[in-house]
C-alpha cells in the first residue's frame, strides 16, 4: 500500500497568524447555550474567549469534579504520575493547569487532563477548572492533545483501536478520513493485537507495519474487520518468533535484542526500496520465513552486530 509523503510546512511571517489580543475577547453568542448548561450543572463560568490561533470559541469554567470523567477509550492513568502530580499540587498549594473538557451526556469528558483530574480527586478537591470546548468531536483528538505524559506504543495502539470502534458506531466515513485522530495506521492493527495479547511486543513489528500499511478507503467497521484478520496473522507470526527466541536462548544466546533481531531477519522487505506492498502477501512471507528459520546458523556476534534497541512497549 502506498504511503503519503509528508507535506513540508510552509514558512510563515512571524506575528502574521491568528487574532490580535483584543480580538480574543469577542466570543460568539453561540457560547451562551453552553454557558447556561454549565451553570445548570452546578458549575461556574469564569470567562469566554476566542483562542488566539484558530479563533475558535472556548469557555473557561469551574466544574463539579464528580461530573468529569476521562473519555472511555483512553489509556489508564499512571499511578506514579498521579502521585507525582498530587505531591506537586500539595506542595505549591495551587492547581494551575486547567484540563480540556467537553459536555457529554449531562456530564463532562476530558481527553486531555486525566492525570490531573485523578490527582485532584484523590486530594479530595470539589472543583476542577477546565477549558470547555463546544465541539464534542475534540474528544477523539486524544493522541494529538495528550502531552502531559508521553504515550508508549501499547497505550497509543489501544487508544486508537478503542476510538475506531466508537467512531464506527457514529460514522460511516472511511478510515482514511480519521488519519489525524489515529496518527498511524499501524496503531490500529497493533491495538487489536494488544487486546488479544497484553504483553505482545508490538515494537518488534512496527517497522514493517509502518511500511506496508496505509489508512483504508473503507468505512471504519469494514476496515476494522480487515485489520482483525491482519492482527490474527501477526499474532500467529509472533507465536513462531517466540518459539525461535526460546530455541536461541536454549543455545546460550541471551540478549534483550533477540526478539527484534528475529523479527528483522524474517522481514521480507527490509532491503526493498519499493513503496507499495500487499499486507497479506508480506505477512504470508514473514510466516514462511519464520517457519524456515534456522537457529543453528545464528551466532552471538550476529545479534550484537544487529544492535538497535529491544522492543520496549512499557516505556
């Protein structure tokens, strides 16, 4: 499948984009309805404005903390990060970083701010300050918005496939129309693998998937069906790779690089300069290569020379 070349960003003149400071005050009348809903929900509207880059309306509000939850398809909060935020908030005695939220089903979802939200809840806070976005579709911009703690591959993949399932119930648009929300087509296939096998080493296979996969021009529900078949094939290949790794270990080869090493060795396109591939064909060749893999021909220096990093999905 062809992959689109990255678009080179055009240079812009400094100070030429967006609103002037005075222009940010003129929020549209359309925010009045949302402001009224916030007040009825027990919240307090602190202000309205137009954000300075795109001129979109935003509402700054204090929300009842028990009415705010993370979007249901995002990653679980990191215990370590939540505790760290609790310590910082207590130490400085202030909460200075509003979360992003949107009103949904008489409550509020946050796609950006769950760690801060959980820290406040554990500290017993009654209120959380939020930038309330009128457009509910922002809830699906998790990967782009969430910068407070970097996602690892497993988290990205699982969030992406959960978003895809939710969107499939709401839209018949092709998978390709959600390229921004999903970021990488490989995240969808890997997410399906992680659901079946939580300790799956997706990092060992991401390089080949990124070359052979593209966003599909099919409705999300149908596209997910195709990716489920690819995920099953990839999990079967992983079973073979695990067996090979165990055989290499039995021969005395011990290295954190063994699984990426084997995955690279069975990659049929690692030396190819082509830009278009058939996913099923490549996965089929990988399975065949894994079945023919000769562990007796692998030497310790081969693994050392391959270098690189182990498939670290827990980072």
